[in-house]
C-alpha cells in the first residue's frame, strides 16, 4: 500500500492502484518512478541516479532483449507504448508517483527516413501514456523529455533562445517533439495532470553514440590505437552547439520532478555554443593524435540549424540547477569511455 496525492487529499492505493478505505493511521510516501525508455542513453543514467537517492524505480522498456544492470530496488516492465492496452496495464501495475517520459525515436537526421515511425513512437505513444494516466485515481507527476530542436533555426540576435521564442521545427523528429510539448501542456491545463516539460538541448557523455563529440572521439581513439588510418570523417564543421553532460541532464530531470512548476516548459542546455570545428580541435588535442580531416557528404543533414543554443535561466531560477561539467571534461570522459570500450572489443575478438 502507498499514499498518493489527489488535489488536496491523500488517497491510499494498493499495488494495483485500487483505492483503499479507510486509510491506515500511518503511511509512508516513498517516491516511485516509472522511467520510459529506460534502456536508452539518458534513461540508463537517470535510473542509476534515482536508485542512488533511494527511489523505487521501474525501468520501462520496449524490447524483450533489453538488459539492465541488476541493482537493489530496480524493477522492470516491458511495454510497447504504441499499444494502448499495454500502456494501461503497465501504469496500473507499476503505480508510480512520478513518470519520466524519455521513450522516443531520437535521431533528427534519421527521422527523414521513416517519419511515420517517428510520429508513431513520439506522438501516438505519448498520447497513450497520458490517456492511461487519466484512468488512475490519482495523478503522478510527469516529466516529459521534449527538445531544443523544436525552435528550429534561430537568428544570431535571438541567441541563446529562451522559452518565449516561437517553435519552428525543421525535421520530423523536432515536429514530433513539438506535439509532445503541446500534449503535455494541454493535459496539465485541461486534465490537471501535473506535467513538466523539459526542452533538452544537445546532450552527450559516456555511452552516447551517433553525435559529433562521441563520433569524433571514437575515431580519434581508433587512430591512437592504430585501428584506423589517421583520417577522421566529418560533416558540417560550421554548425555551433552547446553540449550538456548527461549527468547534468539527469539532475535537471530530477529537479524538474521535485521543484518544477506544473505546466511549465524549461530549456535545459549547456553553457556556451561552440563550432564543430573547435570541438574537433579540442578533441584532437586531448587525444594527442594527428589526423587528416575529411568532409563526407553523407554526414551532412538535409536541414541543419546553424546554431542550437538555449537559455536555461528560467530553470535555474526555478530549481537552482546549472551545468557542472565543462566541454573539456565531457571530451576527456568520452576518450576514457571509448578507450575502455575499444580495448574490451579487441579482447573479446582475440
């Protein structure tokens, strides 16, 4: 049995979310989180963070072969968010006080290849989640992972962009995140679900694949270990991004859940935007290698915002959050991560 808040009253429910009456004389209120997309990059870090703070955590995952580090207090639930019946069953089974909604198809460039898949995974799945929550006898806090890409191309005079700026998405992924953003806001206003929206900007760190910092470092480590010719393939080096360490992003999700204002949207972004050329130069210097820089047309996106840089002042004022890791710290950790991973792959194949 656990206590759940509903308006100004406390409701007492069992593990299947059925109401209990009369309530017990004393009932502790442990925080119980359901993390959707828990097998993903940010999800794995968030699960570990919450467990360290003694939250009860349920790791939601879609794939039957998803694997998680066995830890005290960690439960798992398999659920395809595109299936409304599965979502309702999972919500009733887990009975969370907080839901961190991270599940998504999250590669902007790849979203052009299958926009239908992206819309199904990012919009329909989110709608199912909110509809399942509506059937509960209480309202868990929802933190929705939206995106800084919702703003689209922003002029230099408007950077860093704040939450008041119009949303002008440039790809199917960004458009799907605008829909999640609006869904979360409307369910907070119309259905009184306590939802908070985080417009998360470029986030990286150990375990990340498919972004510029990780791809640059992976190639540099392979060059240093003589597993690759001293030639690094790159895309658009003129683009500017403000990168955030995944640990800083995870702290933001936590603070949004416990201090965020219901219905609000908050930017979560690194401190300063840098060009991909400068990022690459820093990574080369830290890796201690020399390499030819080879532009590759296939690595260019159909549309690419010249600068992505968000103003997180609103969230800092609301919660006290600020990024703790510098770009050099991020790159150094990525070098260590890829060093270790490459060595493990080499040992396994030996």
